[in-house]
C-alpha cells in the first residue's frame, strides 16, 4: 500500500523548513512535488526522506523536467506545474492529454489553490501551496493520495488537520 504525499508551490520555504515538514507528516511512501520548490534547490544535493518526483515550475531554476510520467504501485501519474498553456486554470484540459500521456492521476500546482476532481477513471489533484495559499480561508495545504483505495485527502499545514476541498460539480467532457 502506498501513500503519496503531494505538495506544490513551497516557494520561499527554506530547505530546512521543507525537511522539517517531511519529518512532521507520517505514513507516506513517496513525494510528488508539482514545482516551485525553493530558491537554490539543487536536485543533486537535496535529500528527501522518501523517493521524490519533482517537475519544474515557473519559478524553478534547477535542471528539472517540465513534466514527469511514472508509475507507483500500478498507478500511472502525470505531473506538471500547470503554468504551460494555463492548464492549472482549466484542469479538465488535462483529460485531453490522456491520449499521449495516459495517467490515472494528474497532479499540478501553480494556482496555490487546492483542487480535486474525479472524471471517469482519472483523478485531478492540485495540492495547493505549503507557503503562499490563495484559497479562502487561507490554508497552507498538501494532499495524500492512496494508490490502493484511490482516495485523496487534503490537510492544513502546520495543524495537520484534514480539510475538505469541494469537488466541482460534474461537467460533461
């Protein structure tokens, strides 16, 4: 069973702050970071406590891929920051990518607002921001995705209390 910690837009958090966050949250098996990690991030020297899958955001300067596609426990993930072609502002547009990039879960960031939607067999997740939330009320948020139950839970940081992210009303594809 794999619990995947999903974060994005950590921006001005220092490396030490991010490491402290990783040590505060319990029970996850891998980390997805959807870009805009922190100034000076170097993937060669940064040591995450679990496997780290990270893509480049619009404020990242490290040599990172714009998108990543990978599998964890039979679940196909596609991650991107979402600033290219404004995908993060029109999340259902990710469904058009399925032909070229098949995925069960699309993870993205950029808006700093948590988002969750399930359309057919695809889950769309924006974990929000650990540093600069733009949602109301202002919660610094992250998500945990379970590859077995396919459930997504959102949490407030630093309280670690679960919060509800309303799922959009079902729209026709």
